[in-house]
C-alpha cells in the first residue's frame, strides 16, 4: 500500500497517510477540519526488510584444497633413471 501526501488548503498542515490504492482520498484536515489536497509524492521507494544480503552470505568456504599424495620415490629422495 502506498503512502499519500496531503496538504491542508486552509491551515497549511502537511501530513502523510498510508492507505490502499482503492481507498477514497482524504478530504478533511485532521487539525482544522478544512479542505485538504492530495499532493504528488515521490512514489514508492525500495523497502528493505530483514537483515539483507551480503557478499559473505554466499561466499565459498575456505576448505583446504585436496593435495595429491606424493609418490614413495619423491618422499625417499630416490631419483628415477633416465
């Protein structure tokens, strides 16, 4: 539901009302009971709810990379004959 901005023509009081798009516009000022005019607003803005999304939410875990086991000849310092 959008927020509508109103301004009283008689006293100049400005206020906002959160109402359905199908609801009738307000015509009476809540302060002085004068006539009000609905103003052109900035429209609906982006509304963020919850904690949001961060790059770290989907970051890959830092698991150690599996290394291939060294062959027995490399461990013992044995050289292959060419």
